[in-house]
C-alpha cells in the first residue's frame, strides 16, 4: 500500500512499510530498540531509514551519540504517517470484521523446492481454512526484492543477510546423504566418508560450501569431505529426481526428499558419520506487513507446515 505524503512543498509516494518502520524508530527512540522489536539489527534499521531519507531528499532524523531527534521534515512525516497507519489498521479491521475472517490478497514468494515439498499438497487445506484469502504465489529460486515487488511474505532457508525485513523463524530442516536402492545395488554402499570418492556424487551448483560434506570420523572429529561432483545443477528438485532415478548420491534438505525416504525410493547413507547441519526456515515480511490478519494467517499456517521438516 502506498500513501502520498507532503514534506515541505514537495509530494512523495511512500509505502506503508516505509512509514511503519520510521514511526517505530521514533516511538522507540533508537535504531537498536526498533531493531529488537522487529528482529533485525540496528545497522539494518539505520540503513532503511537512510534509504527513506534518500528517497525523500531530506533528513528526517538528527543522529547524535545519545539520542535521535526529529527534523522539521521528520515531524511532518510522523504527523502524516501516524494518521495513515491508523487508517490502514482501521480499514483492515473493518474489512475483516464483516465476516470475522482474514480476507484479501497475499503475495508469497518461495523457492521451487519448498513450493513443491511441502507446500503444494497442503495449500488446499489453507484455502479451505481461509476461503476469503487469495494467494498469489511467486515461485523462483532468485532472491526477490520484497518491497520493490510488493511481496507480503517470503519463505527462505538458511542464514539471512542483514536487511530491514522482519524475520520469523518458523521451523528448521536437516540435510541427508542418500541414494536409490538401484544405485546402491549397482555401485555398492559407501561405509566410510572416504568411500565417496569412488561414487557418483551430485551437488548444487553455485554454492561451494554445499560440496563440502561434514563428516565425523571414528574419533568423533568433524571434518569436511570435499566431494568431487560428477554432476551439478542449480535445482534441488533436479538432483532429487536424478537420485531417485539411480544416477548418484546426493546431500539434500530433508523436506526435498522426505516422501522418497518414507517410501524407500531413497536410502539414507553414512548415518554414523554424516553431520546433518540443521538450518532454519524463515518467513520474511516488510516492516508493518506482518501485522495484517491475512499475512499473519499465512505465516502461522506455514509454521504449522514446516516445523521439523
């Protein structure tokens, strides 16, 4: 949502997310306090406010070592912004109150592997639970600009870059080394990490660390085994399908292969050696967006779905 705000004699088109973060910083009195509430770092909040100032071409806050002080332009934006946010909240409440259910469009971005496993099969349940919410799914393995592309929620995995986005940890997954029974019947079962060098291993392209498979030796020492990749691709789903087809050994997130592990199409390997490296799954939202009922409903549903994946 956008609002037209006048600072001085000029008019600017700002998003409600811009206004919400700026208002929160002023209310809390520091970048650090606002960061604590939004789950960001103080430097990320500071940079977001600096970008807002650059967009407006004016200084909104005077920064000192002890406190933040509003400039005249900042006071103008705060006065307009509080009214705008109140109007948005009132509109949201009025709309949802008509049926007692969240409603409206939610734009969601996620990678192709997560979209297929586990979201694809479960979104019918979400539609049944929230018939007045219209989901718009953007499935891509690139990192999207949530604010620029008007995304309400992005589901991502692994460590997060420092940003002004609000992050909620909704679950975690682990990695599994595995292959198909057909492949193992032809090539044998690796018993030690050193055996991997005699096998066809397949990895995710573009991420060198994913070719370093952490293994524990007999003494309990963890070390990385550099896998010589016979094949690589930027698609986790492609690796999964090749592994199921008996092409080679992969190391993938459990949520990508959970169904194939459950029905025996893939078999876990090196269980006593492999370090599965749990990693987080996040729901990211622009500042101010998470509080809307429809967005909150989707994030809560996603948390139910991916926990322990």
